[in-house]
C-alpha cells in the first residue's frame, strides 16, 4: 500500500514554500502576466531554496540528497498555487539539471553541474513540443541523422520555455531507428534559429519561443546517455507529474478564491455561499482538487518506487487538465461579472488552465 503521508521534513518544506507563494509569488502574478517579465529578485528567492542544489552530487557543489518526485510535486503545487507561470520559470533549471543528473556522462556532469549548483538562479530550457496538429511524443518530426561522430538535427520546435535565456537547450529528437534521444544543444549552435517570443493566451509571464534547427551538426559528446540510452519514457512521466502538480496548484487557487468570495459576497441578505447551487458547485470543486492531487501523488510515488508509471502519469495529467479548466471556469461563474475583469485573478487562471491539455515538457521535478 502506498503511504501518502509526508515526512516531517517534506511537510516543513511544503509549509515554507506555501508561505513564500502566498506572500511573494501571488502578489507578483498579475504584474508578471501584464508585463511578461518576472522580477529577478523573485527568481533568486526561489533559487535560494536550493531545490536543484540539494539533488546534485557533493563533488559538483550540491548536497547529494536523494531525489523524491513526490516531494518535487508538493513543491510544484505550492508554487503554482501562487502563479503557474512563475512556478514554471522558477523550476526551469530542472529541465537541464535532472536529465544530466540521471543520464549525463562524467564529462557532461563536469561541464554543467557545477554551474547549476551555484547560488545564482540558472535558467534551463527543453524543446519537446512541435507545431503540428497531430503532435505526438512517440512520433516526432525532428530527426537526428548520424553524421561523422555525431548527428545533424533538422526540425522545428515550439513552446520552448526560456530559450532566449538558457545557454543550453535539451532537445528531444528521433534517431534513424525512431528511438527518442536527448541532445544538449548550445543556444549559439550553428543551424539553430530562435524565433520571436510566442504570444500566448495565458502564462504570459513565462517566455516561450519557437526553434528551428536546420543542418544543426552536433558532436557525439552532446548526446545524453553515453553507453546507456536515457529512459525517455520515464522522463516523460516525470514531466507529466510535474505539470499535473502545477495544475492542481492552479485548481486549488481557483477553488479557494471562489470559496472565500462566496462567503463574503452577500445577496438578498445572506452570503451567496449559502445558496444551494453555489454550495454544490464549491463542494464539487473541492472534491475534484483532492481527486486530482491523489492521482498525481500516486504516479509520483510509483516513480519514486522505481515503477514506470507512464499510464498513471498520463492519466493524472489528463485528469488534472480537465479538472483545472472546469474549476477555474466555475470560479469565474461564482464571481459573476467580477470574474471576467482583471481586478480578480480567476480570469487569468482560466486562461492558464486552458493550456494544460496540450503542454508537454515544460516542467520536471
């Protein structure tokens, strides 16, 4: 039987991050959405928690702690409760650090991990998604064609977070046998062209870009998994757990905001929360938040126990995507006309939730 009780240390981390999200992340969310920029001091404050440094080996400047995907999901939910765009940006270092930590060669570890263990915030980027209506991680259009001692990458990626800020981008590609590979591509690599910043429906605080790789030749040293092919299926499951956890944080934020509003807003002499239609809607929202979290935690705990959990992670992310969108939409309805104006954050959460159904590879824990 899986035990979902958090350890004392995990619970303490959860409480600290939730306090940080309440006092610093949530107040900065609207300005980040409007300006498209996240204050550097806020990102540095996130880096000061040392989530990445704690996992890196001591010989590279880290603390060498054991990795817990469940603990990472707890942190991701707490940060996304404050704001999902800020959470994705703040945890972007994981997109580079964790694949190298798991499958990097000794040379790759020496090259990247000491920098990622520094106290300053380090941006990471991963290019998974492609601008196709039939996009499927198991059937990528971007190809890595063997050439010399390396390969040539050709294809297009979209929704690449922080591609203009990160020095190195982890690119997901198919090889000649249609096996998935992970390549460490320098942002200045010949043949890599960075597109304009994408204009999105939501998550506007997170800068994302399109990438074009045309005859982008890379040496064998840029391929992750020297002598041992990366378990990309496991990496995909980890990413879906991370995105699912952030969706739970967003859904919980929308539910709690609508609940508190309904308790304070009075109509016909009583709080609207006492009206049966509103009360039933809030009860259903609360149930959906807990159900979504349990699915995410089940997948995370299974991964921590060494199981593949690809199906569990997919179902969790899929359920969260539907639940978060429904909960955010209900929150807008409960606020009535106030829900549609920017004075309240629920309209922003509704726009952010709409993207969850299609996101891949934007987060890792």
